[in-house]
C-alpha cells in the first residue's frame, strides 16, 4: 500500500511540474519582458534573425554564434522560456552590427540586428518551489537590469558601441558585385543549356525502331509539353525524372521505354529554349 501511495505521489508530482513551470513562465514574462539590460559578459550571435544559443553556467557564458559582441551591450528582453532546470532568455541587442562575408572576389557587408538566447542553468528546486525572485537573480548574474533604455545607456557598464559604417565606396562595390553575379549566372545558363542540347541529341540518336516504342515516344512528348511551367531557378537545377506509367495500364516494355525517352526529349528541348530567356 505504501509503495502504491509513493508511486501515485511521484506521478502526481511529475504531472504537476509542467503546469507549475507554465505558470511561472507567464509570471517571468510579465515581470521581465521588455526590460532593458546591459549584458555583462561577451556573447555571440549569428545575427541572422534567430536567437543564437549562449550557455550560461553561473557567471560563465559560452556562445556558438559566428560574431562576438563585447561586454557592455545594450539589449532588451523579448521573451522567456522556462524549463525544469533552465531558463532561456531571448534578448535582442539594440545596436545593429556590421557583418562581413566573401562572395567570389568581393568583400560584402550588411547591418543586422543580433539576438541571443541566454540558456541559464538553474537548480531544479527553484522551479519546483516557484522561487521566481531567485530565478531572476540567476539571470541577473550575467545581465544588469535598468528601468529604461536611457538609464541603461547612462550606466558605466554600457560599452557605447556604434554600428560600423560601410566603406565610402561601397555603392560602387555593390554595383560591380551585381554585374559579376549576372555574369556568373549567364555563364551557368549557357553551360546548362548546352548540357540539355547534348542530352536531347543523345536521345534522338538512340531512338528505338519498334512501333510500340514510337507510340510511347509520341505520348511522352505530348504529356510533358502540357506540364512544363518551371521558373528560371528550377530550370537551372536541371533535375528531371520522367513520369512512370501505371502497371495497371498494361503497356509493353517498348512502349514504356519510348514514353520515358519522349518525356526526356521534350523536357531538354524545352529547357534549352527557355533558358535563353533567363539571360540577364
């Protein structure tokens, strides 16, 4: 009997923990969402529209993002997600960051908003016992809260970082980059068009002589011509898989071979013709 009561108590506790966490999460969001902060540790972000994981253990922060944002960043809490032994704090940094990447011979830049997810480890007891103030203090080990943006910017912890400007001649670089991209795309279009013409020629050389093959070949051409509407990007991808005839229709193997080849011929001739219209 005692064993049954113990099992029941455990099941009851396990069942109520998610409910407790959900309510506590709502309370945390009500108290902290929108709050301005100064982040008192270096964090990392992908600056890609998502929240980049930064694991927090006591006062240590280990991030997985490509860009490092220095200690003292001005930020705002966007939302909070509470787990059984962790609280995830979604934070958006106030100052855009100049990101850099390479494409071909070009060095490119962008100004992006960076966001982080502080994954703060907690003793499980704090969630179970709804210790909201203690949970908040764990968050405050790596961020400093302020009542307003102005108050945060006036603090000694604020790093005052400003967004790096683009190079003075960047508009010229962008124009050259767009021209280069068009060149690369046109070269690819010509290469893919040539591949389709060669494949179409190979199919014509290998056309079967049987009447059944010819019937299937003609049907394949007709059927595919009715269903070709790809845009330029799909055409460049160039992957084509002919539709197979149902075994229930009892077509002969020669008819099926002709049907497949007819579709391939129609596809590649049509592709070669339409790719020309994709040139820039």
